[in-house]
C-alpha cells in the first residue's frame, strides 16, 4: 500500500500508527450509519471510529470537525467552537479541491492547507481511535492524544444529544 499524505505527516512527526484496510464498494454512499458499518468491517468499537466533517463558516473559513461514528455533530456546538454565526458542511463536489481528499476518504491530516480542527471530547474515552487514512478503504489507528497533537485540534463537546 502506498503512503498517503496523512501517513507521511505522522511519519514526519514520529507518531506511531497502524494501518487497516477494508473492502470499499466504490460507491460510498454516506447515509446515516456508514461510519458504524465501517467499524463493523474493521472489527472495532464504533465509538473509536472518528469521521471527518469539513464545514464552511459565513466568512468562508474552512473548519474541520472529527466526530465519533456513534453520534452526530451538533451544528450549534460547532458554531460555538468555531466562533461563528453560521456553519454548514461543504458540498461533496467541493471536497477534493479544498482538501485534496474525496468523500469517504477525507482525513483530518494532510489536507491541502492547514485548517482549524475541532475533535469531539468523546475521543478522551478511547485508548485508540480510527480515522480515514486519506483514501477510501484505508483507516489509520492511533492514540487520541497523538491525533490531537498532529492536527493541533481543539477538543470540545460537539455531540448532538438524542
């Protein structure tokens, strides 16, 4: 397997990680529950799989959010964390141009530019977390504190209560 930008960044920071792969159907329809199904494919607790959500504020700033597969992001909390009045997910067709990643393979590491990053506080409940490795079918497992350090993320409450 070729190294992705995310892996090269971790290598450069001398952060240990493990790569896992899974069969990707190529369609990658991201309906509700896709990240939970990914956890099942990897044989890991869905709480430990963190999906990457790229959003744009009303001032056009791009922000990156990482949220556990078992929950949804609360847009009000995302706005508060980013200090903005409005925030919305970027359109899937914009993702590659903004980040260098395609939908379903977007990692919080190794984007075209460094964006402010926010990670849900549930990451602190995990010994190891899984994030996208930068391409579909590839996940990176690493310690939460290493992900936080590598992304220079703000850890905050982003969870939508059910």
